[in-house]
């Protein structure tokens, strides 16, 4: 055992800590166990959340592992919101802000109780990033056990994911699908617990957690109901005790080069646009700066080797069967710093020596990549001086250069109504504004609008531009994170119906065809809109949140 003094000794050593020892005895801790490392088990179980409903069982296995390795486990909880449940109503305003609450709550508990290490269990979009923020902020030995994807649904003989049901809703309303067909689809699209079966934000961030060294190899794509996940949970409990004795901390793993590896992997796997919010926020906790330009640089030099839903036909089940993150790392090795450490303390290079790609069609070698660039593209221009993002791997070639008239809406609901009422024509550019971090507030996902757009058959002919964000399941010519946002007086606030907008993904530009003098006049007459929600925590959030291009983090 290391001679290094554990943080938990501050709680239990000395006569003046008798009251603390008595309180611990009241929860069943015997005096002989007080010398063990105190390990927090952060369980984000939520009975209303498919990605988290199974975590109690995994937490028990983590606790078994901690006990077996000579640690003292203390389980506590924090919140976990489901983006899917929050879609389409006021609830979506609260989801991105929950990331900060998760990070803060873990910090508060770990610091107040002087925990020596943490194992955190979570699966989904804001939970995993919040946990990584907390780990980097606290810098005490930490591991994540990501809950794993759900098994893909089957409908009409094909593997399906949840976003396809949302698109089907538009087909139902337009008479292109019957009620019976829709109900059948609804019954079959999900298959038990786990994160949604696609390369959305949840699974993207779980993969990047493994790349950063904060979860054990194989964890990210091991499915929620797979015995491998149970094994990894128990091993994570054992490993965290070893990490405490080794004093192996998050900042030893999440180095600047490790974040560069994560950017590269994100581009190669068709990762979510929401990583533009999460990776900068995680890195900022240790003073590492990641900008949209870093994403663009990584994308330009990284071939796309995975096309999973929504960008292609494969599912996370296919990716796991091909070998998961270890195979991804091996195929990308020439582009990565393979000297970076894994959670086991070995290098990435050592960890993939005996790995074999079991399906090169699902995880393609670099020489057989889908394209020579990665999944995301950062566009800049007079409509988005600080940048915006599009998942270029999910855009048809015909829409990679598009000019069309603006159809302007000040919230998502108005845009959805226009699409459903067949008021949007081929060639239009839908502009949805006042949906950014401050203006939303909370930077809602525009999944409702993108789903009905695709379901209406307009995904190959109509673009959507917003200062809001998108679900990781979004596909088509959808440009998000326009910065500065409308609420901050960004140029998107000055767009009028009929203004021509050109989107040029190949040349990374987005142009509003309005003369500078005219824009100056419009700016002089511009009046900020009142926030949609003016009370509660969202009032505080809107007052302190940074812009999307800086990660939508709370500023001091």
C-alpha cells in the first residue's frame, strides 16, 4: 500500500474526529474498515430513463469489486435527464444545464466527504460529460462505468433506432404510414435498457471516455444487457482501489494529447455535433482550451471509418461485434498518440497489441475509409463569425453546396408548424433562432424540427440553420451552434424572410447575402427578445452561460 496519506484520513483520524467516526458507525461502518480508501460510487439510476434504469445492478457489481480489492464503497446519487423524454416540450430547456448540476453535485459530495476515489455510473448525453467534468475538476482517481447501448430494434426487417420513429411521425401525419404500422414500429423500436442504439451524443461520449482513459477497455460499446458489461463493472470496482494506491488521477490520463486523440476518434466514428459543447467543457476544467477550429483541423486530416446510424446502416451492436473501441484505436493508430495511458495504466499501444478487427466493413481500415475527412465540419462567414457546425457525413452530396431563401422562425415550434402545414418549399433555408445557450435558454435540441423535415421528405432539398443544437441522431443539411447567438445580437438575429443564404460545406463557409450597410441598419433597429423562461435556475443559467463556441459552460 502507498505511504501517501489518503484524503479520507481528514474525516476519521484523531480524537477530534470522534463524532465523524460515530456517524459512520451509524451507517454500518466498523472501526476496522476506517483505514480503507473511501470510494464514492456515483449512481445515476433513474426509473424514468431507459439509459439509466439498469444501473442499480451495475452499481452492486462495482461495490462488490471495491470490497474485494480492499476499498470502502459509499454509494450516492445525482440526476440524470433523458433527452428523449424531454423532447418536444418545455423540458428540453433544462437538459443541457443539467450537465453543470451533475458536475457540481459530484464535486460537492466528493469534497465535503473527502472521498479518495470515484466510480461513476452513467450512460447518456449530459450525464457522461458532467461526470468527466467533475473528474477533471476534482482530479482524484476516477473511473466511469458507462451503462452501454440498448440492443437495436427491428422493424420491417431492418435494424432501427429511435430517431427513425420520430421521422415516421411526420409520415403518419402526411398519410404515408397507417396508424397500425406506426404502432407496430413504436412497439419494436426499443429493446430494453441502455442508451439509444445509434452514434448519437450518448454513445459518442462513452466512446470518447474510453479513449481518454476514464473507463476500462471495452466498456463503451459493451451493451447494457451484455454479460461483458457486468464483468467490466466488477473489474472497475477493483481497479479504482488500485488507482487510489497508484495515485493515478484523471489529469494523468486526460492530457492535451489525449484530448487530441479524442478529437480524432470523434471525427473518425461519425461523432455527434454535441461534442463541440462537451469536449471543450471537460478540457476547460484543467485549463486546456479546445476550440471549434481544433475540431475542424482534426476533421480535415481524419478519414471517416464508421458510418453508424444516423449516418449509415450500422448500429452500435455492429460496432461492438467488430471489436469496439480497441479496434477503432488500432485502425486509427497512425493518427493517434499511442503513448497515452489507458485506465489500466498501460499505453494505448500496449492495450491493442492483440486486438483483431472482426468486421472491416463496420470499422473500416484507413485505406478503405468512407471518406478522407471526418464527420463534422465547422463553417464560418458573416452569418456565423465565430463558427457553426454540421455533421457533413450525414449530408447528401447535392446539399453540400446550397443557396436558398431564408424562412425565419424565432422558436422551434413555429418552424415545425410551417413544415407540417406544407409551408416550406424545396430549396428553402429554415432559420430557427433565439434557441442558443442564453436565448433558449438552455440551447434546446432541434430534433423535433429535423425529424419532421426528414419525415416530410425535405431532407435532401431544405437546409436548417440554428443557434440551437441538434440531437446526435440528426441527419441532413442541419447547421447548428451558430455563434454569436441571436440573443447576444449575432448576425442570425438580423436575418429576414427571403434573404439568400449560401451553405458551402466543402469550402467551410456560410454566407448571408445582405450588404454590410443593410446589416448595420438592421442592427441599429434590433431589439433583444425576452427570454422564454425568466425564473428558476434557467434565469441564473442564462445570465452566466458562455456561447456555444466556448462549450456553453458557466462562467465565473
